[in-house]
C-alpha cells in the first residue's frame, strides 16, 4: 500500500496502535457523535495520524469485500497473524474481537510491500537495488538522504545492492541497512538474505551472505559475515558464524528447496510456509532424513514426490490440514 507523496510513509507504531484502537471503538456499535468528533481531532494532530487512519479505512474496506471462502485460507499465515485473520474475516459478526486481534498483526498487514503464502515477488528499489520477497513476507522501505533502510517485519528477502546514486559524499555511499525486531544487518556491497524465524520458540533473524560482506548488530554486539557464511541473532546475542551455500540457502529465489539429509519435520515446516493450511509431521517419521530438490511454488507436487519416494503417506483431516506419516503398518 503506497502512501501519498505528501505524507510520510514512516508511521510511528504508537500511532498505528492508536488508530487500531479508534477503529475498534468506531466498529463496536456504541460510538456516537462525540467519538467521531474526537477522532477528527486525533487525525488533525499530524499527517502521520491522518495517514494511519487512511490505511485503517482502506484495510477495513478490503475486509468488508472479502468472500466467506477467505476464512478458510486464513490458516495460510504464521500463527500470530493467522489468529488475527481468523477473526478479521468475520468482522461484520464480531467487530470488537476482530479488532483486538488485528492490533497485534497490524504492522505486517499494513506493510508497504507484502507477499501472500506461496507468492514470491521481485522489486527494483529507487537506487537500483534488487529486492526479492519470499513467501508471506512484509517489508517497509525507508530511503532518506542519510540512509537506505529496509524494515523486515516478517518473512524473508534476498537483496542485491546497487551503487548508491545519491551518496553522502563522492566516496561515501548512504548506509544500506536491513532492520528486524532482533537487530540490524548492514550491507557492505553484497548479495545476501535476511529471514525472520518466528513461531520456533525463540524469535530470531538469520543472515546468509552470497557476495561481499554484511555487518550484524544486535544486543550490543557486532559481527561481520563474509561471503559463504551465515549467522543467527536475537535481541540479546549473535550466534557463531557457520558455512553457507547459495545453491542450498539461496535456492528459494529460484523456486526450489534443496534438501541434503535434513529431517522430515524440518522439510515439512519449510513446505508449510508455501502451502495454504497446516502441514504437520507425525513424530514417528519426524527424524527421517531426506535429500532431494522440491518445487516450493508447487508444494502439492513436492508432497507427491515425498510420498512416491519415501515410505510416507498424507493423511488429511480437512482439505487444508494434512499430516505426513508412515505408510507402513
């Protein structure tokens, strides 16, 4: 969703929170003239307030146009977002509960660039940098005269930086930064990926470098990753650097998942990112080691490859809820 040129795109999260609360109040069925007048005063405080409300109204209009079938595909989101969407699609029936859920998922829903489950998107930024968004990804672009900043809210991106056309000085380009909740990655003339790992216990981010180098800052610590290295970081620490391979770690940008002796449970978790619904792995086969090449953008085909090649079968609870289990016994 692109902001009008006259309005700032960088909205304070606190203002977004307030806008969500205003929307919740106005859709509660109890708002009167006084509430509408108070909202008008709130919007008049700044252009950020007005833009936050414009985005909220646009999102609400989209929700009201959603067909009932959308409720079924609400499961194709990460857990926190899925819970919010499951309520949002029933907004006309339970507006208060819906907006309570939406407040927690707001930043990803209102991100400037987003991809749906199973979608990948390539964007050329204003400086010529090539940005590839993986499945279920949300980012905001914050370019200024002082820096080039990408905020990764959720998902995964591949970045191929370009020469800065508006450097600070002839010999000093604007810093190129990718910011997540956990920390910041600074590109040093490079191709690299950044992924937010959510719903896996401890939330963390991972950087993988294919060309050049990337500096990571998190929890007061710093680490420079060279080509062929990767590392994960949280809000308090940066993990050790480990080997990385573009053929494996960057294969998703070509629509493939390359598995080399990985656990079936981990493979299923990756395919689950690209498939509407829920894909689970029975504990009895979770540690089965898998190697092969699997098409990410056709996860059903990947599942057929698994069941045709290994002693596995799919058990469907519903059309969207499947479990990989042994076909023996």
